[in-house]
C-alpha cells in the first residue's frame, strides 16, 4: 500500500514538472497539486458534507486509481483551454473554489464529473417580431444581442440552458419595450430602445451569471400599405413646400418690379434706354422677328386724326 502511494506521489510530482515550464506559477501549481492529493477529497467542499457513503465512494475511487496506475493517471488529468472554465461535480456537488482553469486540473474517476463552459462573447440574432405599437401600428422588428458568461458556476447551477433562456428573454423584452413606443419613436430613437433592452436583459440574467454587453436594433419593417401612405404624405408635404416657395418668389419679384417701375417713372429717358437694352438682348439671339415697342405718345397724333 505504501509503495503504491509512493509511486503515485512521485508521478504526481514528475508529471507537472515535465509538462509545465519552470517558473513561479508552475512551482505554486506543483505544491498545491501535491498537497491536495494527500488531503481528504471531501474537505474540498466544506460547506456540505458528503456523508459516510460519500467517503466510502471516494475511497473506492482512489483505490481504483491506485490499482490501475499508471493508466488511470491520464484519465484523472484534464485540460481546459484559455477561453473555457471547468465546473467539477463530486458526487453531484460542486467543489469549493468554483470554476477551474485554464490549464490542468485533477479529478477522481467514477466520482467526479465536469462541464466545460465557454467564456467567450456569444452573438445571436433576434428573429423578426410582429409588434403592435402604442399608436396601433403593426411593425416587424429584429435585432442582435452580444453576451458572455461572467460566472461559470451560476451559468451551470442556476439554469438548465443559459443560451436558450437568454434568446427567449431577448425576444420577450424586445416585444415589451416596443409595445410602449410610438412608431415615430421606434424609427428615431433606436439607440434609446437598445440601451433600455440591454439594461433589462442584464438585470434579468444577472442570477444566471450572464453579462449582456450590447444590444442593437437591426431593421424595422413596415406594412406595404403603410409605406405607400407615408410616401404619399411625404410627397404631398414636398409639393406644398414647393408651392409656398414659388409664391414667395413671385411676391419678391413683384416687389422688385414695383420698385423698378418707381425708379423708371422718375426719368422718361430711362424707359427708352430699357427698350434699347431689350432690343440688344433680342438681336444677340439672331431672331428673324424683332418686336420694337413704341411709346403711346407717338401714336396719339395718328389716333386724333
């Protein structure tokens, strides 16, 4: 028995030394690894006692590992990647210390199991949702959500499927938020709506160990009849503005003509000069017909005769 324990202890020291680089972090890992091997496994979870049966099962698991050395040592050492964390269950209870990783960690055969949790940011699209706005307009709105697992232990222990729950909650939150907005607010205040959704989702998923980083509204689709009505309204508005601008231009032109007539009436020769200037402009265009205006005073003598 002591020979077997000695072999296990030597392997426990040699394997980390061969695998890990020699630095301060590696030395700390080797010391903790060696000391934890001789400590009773049940003491790793001091908050809940596994009972006498639990102790017997753990002892049998250690005995099985010793009997099947050195094959069992490769089954007991696990590796998690940099972006993952491992939640270890011993006889159905989460071990004290929370998630393990990244790197190497040690489990007992038969009594221990673990679940890997991805800690990277996850992105998913919110399917188009048919929403009835506050002013009784039906619109179809979709979006995108960015979230990540902040606490791996809560994401595993408090909810069955954190990803599916977050997706369903995002759809419900989108419908609830848009139901309190008018159509004009939905079209103009997308950033405010996205920020409100992010705050609501973050508060709701806090107990699941989920952190909602960003929410964006992608597209707002209106019914075809409503699009035609809005286009007709915009066209009518543009035509009304064009008529107002044309009327203002005519009014300004008439005022300018009135001022010009007052200036010309002060000097009769100015009118003749204006006639000559007009003839010069017409002749420059090479027209075959030239209309020459004559003052009415010249025609009065013929009219009297």
